[in-house]
């Protein structure tokens, strides 16, 4: 739980200061918000021999935190989702059924938080999860790096533009992140952290 909360806080900080980090510290940007689009965005500015293992391990850490939550709470996670949204609960149960049939293969093809939590709830061994999800993350990051390299000319123009307006852009992102946090507090009555890592 502490790991998941900590990663969410890092993700919130990375989102808030995304423009400044993208321009001045792209590797830190990936460390804080390792979404695949961010990996592709930073690919022209980071040595691929560094970016590929770094982003893979960082993204794996995110799904490991969700896997552990699934292992701790088990089927209660599915029941909780169903109480909040029966339609979403039925989708979760459908994914769980696929996971039971395919086993680790689904983690390789779809190493996202939802599947990770279900794998933990299903009692997957940690070693099996790490190998399957790690391979899946490696493949996703590799494809993102290759895509980022292919569109590097456009990316460099975009980042140069952000660099010229980094103060304003960062201020806007900080304001949006704060607004998102306040809205979540108003809707739920508690502080909720938003950090998009693998699923989205």
C-alpha cells in the first residue's frame, strides 16, 4: 500500500511539472511518470541503452505494487469494484476468466495494473509474475522507444516549443494537477492521487 501511494505521489508531481522535466530532466520525467507516451516522447533525448532498461524496471515497479495489493486483498478487490460499478465489475470478471485460461501469457501481452491486481488475487507466484510482466513491459517499452525514434523530428520541434514557453506551460500543468486533486477531494471526500503509469 505504501509503495502504491508513494508511486502515485511521484506521478502527481511528474504530471504537475511535466513541461519543465521534459525539457530539463527527461530521465527524471520518465522516472516520475513512466507512461508509454512519455517514454516515446523522451526517446530522442535519452540514450536508448539507458532508457530501455530504466523505463522497463520503473514500469514493472508500478505493476508490482498493484500485484501486491491484489495478493493482500484477493477477491475482495473484484467485489469492491462490483459494488461501485456492476458493469465495470463484469468486465473485471471477464478479464479474470481470461487470466485463468491463459495464465502468464496474458501478463506478457497486457502487463497493466488491472491484470496485475487480478494475478495477485489469483495467487500467482511472485517469480512467475515478475518474469511475465517484466517481459511484457520490456516489449512495450521497446516498441515505444522505436516509435519515439521514428518520430524524433516532430518530437524535437515540440520539445523546443515547450522549452520556449516552459514557465507558462509548467504553471498550467501545476494548476491542472491541483484542480484535479481538489475535484477528487470534493467528489469522494478524501484525497485521491492520480498517476497514469501502464494501463492508460
